[in-house]
């Protein structure tokens, strides 16, 4: 089972005061409207106690006495009460659900804002699917908690207490007969809740397995089709689907037993009231109207208990969702801005220094070991080495996606940990190995909705990196719509678009994680290589290169091996040394031949 599915198995308590107090922080801005909704609901619940009492008065009064005028008066009051209940329920439902929607909006914004501040190590540990679940499904569960949870239970409790109180005032003997079955019903509810807790966990566990498998199979459908594994995948999914069906059938079976049991207790209570009222009428301590009122009150007394049982899983799910949401919000930011950030010397030149840098994703296993590297302003440097040598880690540290464990990284003589992240990334831009495109227009993908970048600057950047060649051939050129993840653009076009984006922000330091020309046609590769030459000119640049034939135009080449710098020099100098770079170059040249 995946970590995702295991995470989704976490079950909440029916009530967790600590979590509820934290949720109140989000609810408190709307306390006036929430208070009004509670008052409306309580008044509606109390108003719903009036109709059986009015029925009793009508039967024992005007109906028995044959006074038609009295019946019309009670009928008018009865209709007025029903209309009042309708208005109160409508107002409550609208207010509580509008508050719920606004609270959900606030929680989603807080989660999204927090996630955006997290470092890359957070995303290494948390799959995207889980984070999406927090913002969507878990927040929806909190909405149910707010709109259908404790407020409704409070109203049901008030209703039950009110019914018992009215029955005791009307006739204590009939009241005791009516509520005689309530202890048995309470026991049935207790057993139901315990059984449903186990079953609900099983349902969520098996649903999580289905979701994880679907995500895996849909994402890897190409592999399944290439190796003719469709039938095997379908068979495995059928097994998972069958397990989920069985878990749901078990839940349905328990629910199917519970509801008739409640109805049976209600029927027994009603039968007892009929028998007791009959005896009371014959003995003179009860009336026919009282009988009608008690029958209705008895039926209504069972509804709050039935509601409590049905809302058990809602409350439990909400508490579990709260725990998972606050688990994300409580995750501390590993990369923090200093309390008193400093500024860079102006103008920013782009001089870079690595001093005794030690770094590892697991501190016990360093990837970079004592890196010392000085890059003068305006110099273009290529970092090469075998897979796992630490090339990408070097660039990730400079952009401060991670922090070093030892040593320091300096920009124009200032330790980047003393800079605000926003300030650092104003001057350092990166072109990732997998170019990222967003749904929107070509223009919005280049300027990323930064209005400070003019149309002229955007077009200049696109022309400089040869992106304008394909953009101006598209329908609507810069207004052309890009689909999600740039699915309607080729790999080369996405790469050129990423280059244009980096240049449009005009950084002093440019980081290119890979030239990404291995899967493009020759013409596009030529455009990308020309774009690289233009981009690197006049600015400090670091290029992570896998294809050594593409980096001859850089000023300097640094060779990494097992987390250490082993060679440093120009292409010709390193070839003359006949060392690591020489072997890498000739090995790759032989492979290309």
C-alpha cells in the first residue's frame, strides 16, 4: 500500500477539543452570522414542538365541543407556525452554508499560501495527490462538520429535551411510557457506532487503494499498452474494486439493520403510548387529544437519536480531515527568511562563491563534500559529471531551494541565507530540466502575470532566444492559448518558452539545469543552442550539461565527481589534461557515433 493510502486511513475521534479550538480561529471572523444561524435553528427546533400541542388543544377543545370557529383559530395558528418554521429553516440553511463556504475559502487560501512557502524538501516528502486532497476533500469534510455537525446535534439535543419536557408537563405517566424504549435505542446506537467505525476505516482504506492504483495506471497507461498488460491491469483493478464493493456492502448491511431497528423501537414506543393512553382515557387521567399529541411527540423523539447516529461518520471524518490539514499547516518552513534580511550591494553584479559547502538530502550522506568555487560576475560556467555527482544539487542550493549543512554560498559577497528569498530570486533565475508551462496564453507563460514586464520586453526576450520563430507562426501568436502543462507545444517549444521567461525577468545570474536537446529535432536543437549562446552573453551563468558537445561556448567547465570538484578549466585545457573530462567527453563522443 502506498504512503498516500496509509495516510488516508487515519481516523478521527468523534470530538477532539484541541482541533475544534483551532477550527474556531477560521470561524471566529463570522461569529455574528454563525450566532444568528444557531439562534434561528434553535428557535425553529422549539417551534417544531408546537404543532402536536396545537393538535391536542384542537381535539380536546373545539372538535369535542363542536365549535367550528375555535378550529379555524387553531388552524390559523398552526399554519402560521408552519410558515414560521419554513422561514427560520430557510434563513438558517442559507446563513450557515454561506458561512461554511467562506470558511472553506479561507482554509484553502491558508493551505495554498503555506504550501507555496515550503521548500522543495517538503514536496519530496509529500506527493502532489496528497496535498490536493488536503485542499479539496479534507476541506469539504470540514464544511460538513460546520453545516451538519455540532450545530445540528445541538438543535437535535434541544429538540429531544423539549419534547421530553413537554410530555412530562402534559402527562408524566404517558411521558414515562413514551421514553421507556429510549435506553434500548441508545444501546443500539452505541453498537452501531462501534461497528461503523471499523467498517468506515475499511471503506476509506480500500477507496485509497483504488485511487492510488488509478493514479498509477492512468499515468503509466503507455507502458501498459506497450507491454500488453491491459487485461492484467483490469483484473487487478477488478479485485480492488471488488474489495471496495464488499466494504461498502458491509456498511450498507449495518445501516440496513440499524434503520429498521430504530423504526421498530419507535413503533414499540408508539404502541406503548396507544395502550397507555387508552388505559388513561378509560381511567380519566388522559384525553383523546393527549393521545394524538403523544403519538407525534414519540415519533419525533426518535429522530434526533437517529440523526446523531447518521452524523457520527461525518463528525469522525471531519476530525480526521482537521488533523491532516493542521498536520500540513504545522509543518515548519525549512527555508526561512532571516529576521533582519540584508540587501545586495548595488548594482548587483552576479559574482558567486561557494565556500566549503557540504550538503546532503540526508545529512548523514552528503552529496556535495567541501565545494569551493568562485565564479566572477559575467562568466558562463558549465558543471559536468556523471549521474549522481551533485550537479543539480549545486544549482538548487544557489537558488536556495535547499540550505547547506556546512559552509556558505555568496552572491556579490553576501551569504544568500542573509537575503530574503524574494530578493534572492529577483536576481537569480532558473530554467528547469523539465520546462514548466501553465494553462493560459503564451504571453502569460513568459511574464507569469508580472505587469512590470512590458510587451516590448517580453517580445525582446522571445526574439533573443529564438522563441519568436514558432510563436509568430501560432494562431494569435502571443495570445495563443497554452493547454495544461503545455501539452499542445513540443518539447523544444516549451524549452524555448522557458528560456524566454528567464530572460524576460532579466536576472543577473542564470541557472540552466539541462539543455534538454536530446529529444528534439535537429532544427529545433540548433535554435536552442543558438538561444543558449545569446542567453549566456554578459551575465553570470551556470549550465548543468549532460551533452558535452553543447558547452564549448562557455568560459569555463567544472567537473564534479562524487560530490567534489576534480577539474576546472576550459574545454581545450581539460581535454589536454586527459583526466575525468577527457574520459567523459570521449565516452559520450563514442556513444554518439
